[in-house]
C-alpha cells in the first residue's frame, strides 16, 4: 500500500480492537494515518481512538 502520513485509509476487514469494547468494521475510514518504524504497521484514528493496524488490512482511500 502506498500511503503517506496524513492520508486516509479504509479497512478491508472487521478488526477486534484490543483494550477497547468496539470492533472496527470493514469500510470504516482510518483518518490521519502515520507510519511507524515497522513497515507492516500504521497508526490512525478509528472512532476517535488511536490504534495500530497491520497495513495488510487497509487500502488507500480515493
């Protein structure tokens, strides 16, 4: 995935978010992403919560 810091991505799979009581649903926007030292992970906001997501579970939003 070719995302840059600040982009918006979209989840392609429902994800259980650890340490919270919600599931990030497929199609949900991940806003304001930032890249991490690990190329397989990105950080972003879902439902107002900052989470780390495996990049294989998101695609770049148009």
